[in-house]
C-alpha cells in the first residue's frame, strides 16, 4: 500500500476517471440545487448567488450610473448591494480591486445580475479549461480539470480565479515561443496587485524583453483606458481605501481566517501577532521569489511555470481558497512534465492531494485552525522545486558569493 502511494501506481486512469466523475456530478447537482432553491438573486440562505460577484456587479452598476469612485466607499457600496438584491439584510462583500477591474465589472453590469454571473463564470471557466487541455493534451484532462474541487469553490463565489489562472497560466505557457503575447496576458493581471512583486521580477529574469514590453503595453493600456473613462477620482478612491482594506480585511481577517490560505493567514489564525505574521510571510515570500528566479533561469518551461504559479500564491499575504485555481494550473504543468520525464517518488500522490484539498481546506481550518490549504500548497511548491533540483540540476554550479570565504 505504501509503495503504491509512493510510486503513484494507485492513480490509474480508471480510478482518476471514476473520482472525477463523482466530483463533477456532485458539483453539477450542488449548483442545480442552488439555483433551484434561489429566490431572485439570493440563495436559500439569503446570500447573493455567486457571493463575491455581488460587489463586482454592484461596482459595475455604479460605474455605469456615474458613481464609479464611490464603489470603494463601503457604506455606499453596501447600500447599492442591498438595493440590487432587494434585501436590507443581505451580506456585504467589499470591493477592493484596482480601477482596471471596473472595466470588466461595467461590462457585466450591462446584463441582469444572474445572467451576468452565468456568462462571467462560463466564459472564464471555459478559457481556463481550454488552457489546461493545451498543457496536458489527453481525453481525461478536461474531465479531471472540470471536476477539480477548486472549480466548485470558485463557481460558488462567482470569482475571477478562472480568469487569473487563464491569464497567468497562458502567459507562462507562451513565454518562450510567443513572448509578446505572453506579456500581454500577464500585464492584464494588473487587477491582482498582490502579484506585483513576483511577476515583474520573473519577466525581467527571463530576459524576454518582448514579454516585458507586452506586459507594459497591456497594463499601461488598461490603466490609461480606466483613467480616460473615469478620471483620477477612481484611482484616488482606490488608494484611499488601501489602509482600511489592509487593517480590516488582511490584518484583522474580516474575510475569515479559514478563507485566507496564506502563511500570513495561518499565523494570524493560530493567534500570532500581526508583526509575527508579516515576518513569517516575508520569509516565505523571499523563498518563493528566489525559487522563481532560479526556475526562470535554469528549469525546463513546465517546471518553471509550476514554480512561478505556486510562488505567486505563496508570495502574498492575501490569497483565498478560490485563488488556488493557480495551484490547479501548476498541477497541470507538473503532470505534463511527469508524463514527459517520469514522476519522482511520492509526486503523483502529492499532486492528487493538492487537487482534492480545496474541498476540505476551508472547513477543516474553520473547525481546527489547521491550515491544510497552505500546507498542500507548500507541498506542491516543494514538488516543483524538487523536480528542478533533481531533473534540471537547477542548483548545481551556482556561483558562490565573492564575499564568502
């Protein structure tokens, strides 16, 4: 039994297909029940369908009605959400995104709420699934990807995780052969400022200056278009909102520590102070950045991509379980590399655990404070780093510091 787990021999195609079919069936049934028991835009518990999508559609509506800058004001945004859902008790979901994401929100708000939610999730999920099938061209890939528990989590929140995974995963996939297009995709992640440290460094280290140019072009265009439509007030409102977002959402864990699946969140959930949490997060971020730079310079593309995707999640104090779509994309790259060069011991089983973990991580963290989400992400990161160490010899012949004696 132990040997089967170590070698991954238990993960045959029949078992993978069976588990994926059960998971996908459960996901479909859950959402059929969710919409069947909904009343208007609210589920049977009185929460907005797509929960977090409530702030996206509401911000878009505000932008279309001359209130763009007020979207970052929690009181005004909450009032709009109550009006949208026709319920004074509806839970509030804050809008914390940089202004470029309002372009997406405004487009979605042209549709009725439920229609916009369905279109938003369907289009972005399709993009992410299509990309995964390009990474691992196999008939089983689409089933395994669609059935991944993180898909259910992201759909339940109506979130942008699929878009983020498609943009970053696609950018990394194209980085070597079509660097300018890769840069265009990565630059569109300007709405995810928590990745602002990692991705520019990776692009610079790659030496792909066309990718750098593409990223600057797309990010700059989104910023300028946002400014041209709504002016400086939206940027000022976003900047003014940052201290409150940092203190309430990140440091105080208003979102819920079980949802914030980062090193910072784990320390705070276990009772650690804010300075201690930042110190631990800083150490994890430093390791993630260093590994990403080494992978960019020395690893094969698939392994590099897996390192960068997992490092993107590890390097920020604020990532929620639906952001683990990036981990799902990392799993795809590691599966592709494993099929090409063989899996090392324990790898296949660890990938399976990481695939399944979003189903349990939040509930277990809520009940026990054990941060299984972060632990599984660290294991996935370790798998990628181990492959670049043992198969790519990425750490061999690293020039020692001239200051060492």
